[in-house]
C-alpha cells in the first residue's frame, strides 16, 4: 500500500463525513495503518493544529486476546480536543459517541525508543490525572483493525481532571479503584490489576513503538494508557469517574 495515497483517501473522505473507505478495507497491514496515521498527523499539524500526545492501544490481555494479537498500536491526541474537567462536550458532533475512564500521564522527560524500560518510563513521568477518553465510532460496524489504526483508533479527545504531581514511587496503581457514574447512578467499577496492564510497561511500549517510526515520546505530552470501563453515552448526560488516591473527572454531553 502506498502510504501517501492511503492517507490522501482518508483525508479527503473524512472531510465529507465519510470514514473507512471501501478501497482500503482488508488492504492494509498494521505497519501501513501506523504509517498512514502518522502521515495524517503531519497533515493536521501543517493545517495549524497542535499535537498534544498519544494513546496506547490494547492495554490488557483480555483485549489483546479479543483481537488475536500481541501488537499494541498507538493513536494521537490533538490539543484542541484536550478538555478540562467540567467541560460540555458537543454530542451531536461526534459519530457514535462513547466514553472510557482512563488515567492520563504527563511526561516530564522525553523518551526515545528502542530499548526504553518501564523503570525509565516511571522516572520520566511528571504527573498523572483522572481522565476520560471520548471515542468516536467512525467505523460504524466495519471490522478492520489495521484500517482502524490508520483512522486513529476511534480517538476524538480527552478530558482531564484531578492530578497527582509528582507521582509517589510507591503509588499502588494495581490496587487503584475506579467508580464511573452517569448522574447519580453507578455504571461501572474496576480495580486496576483486574482490567489493565502496568502503566509504566505501557508507556515504555509506546515509546518503543513510536521509536520504530523515528518518533519520540516528548516531554510535556499527555498519554492515556487504556480503559478501566467503557460506555455508550447520550445527549444531556453527565458523567463522573473517581480514581482512589488521585481524584475525579467530570463532563456533560451537551
């Protein structure tokens, strides 16, 4: 697959509100998908958008088993879609909107793969905060993992809440408990060890995967490291996620 041609097609179609072009279905390798995604990121930056950070995908054994792969691709986050807790998120502008409760790490130092270790990732983190990933189900049922990677892994934006800075060396991420509420009703609960990989392993994995493409995980960038729970949402709903030892994040879909 010619990366430039694939990126051209996705770029043009997306501006018409069309996603997952027929011509690219079942035509891409994972490497194609990542190279196309990075090409699209450069186009966004050239158009005046600012790059804010990354997501790392497939951060639990359960999810990797569902996809039948040990590969962990990345997605990118743009600055105008980094919202603060309490934000009103425009529901009607998002295709098949969903939300995931996630932690968001801020990098204090730059990491450049290959060979980045979890210990180096831990030392490079400046802060962690309660967060949401807002997902956009642009695939509308199309099952094509590599094309989903090219299309940025359903990423629409993130919401950031209460922060822990610096992160204590002995902070218990494995035992961290998260409660997700819609209004006053509990919609989901999770304990870190049951649902998600070690966050520093995930950060090292991300840095090393980016390094394969000549890209660094840079100081100041935000990284979301995977879902504790995920939910479909409706217009007018208010959501809150509380992470023990860190705090809460809130938003409303307006």
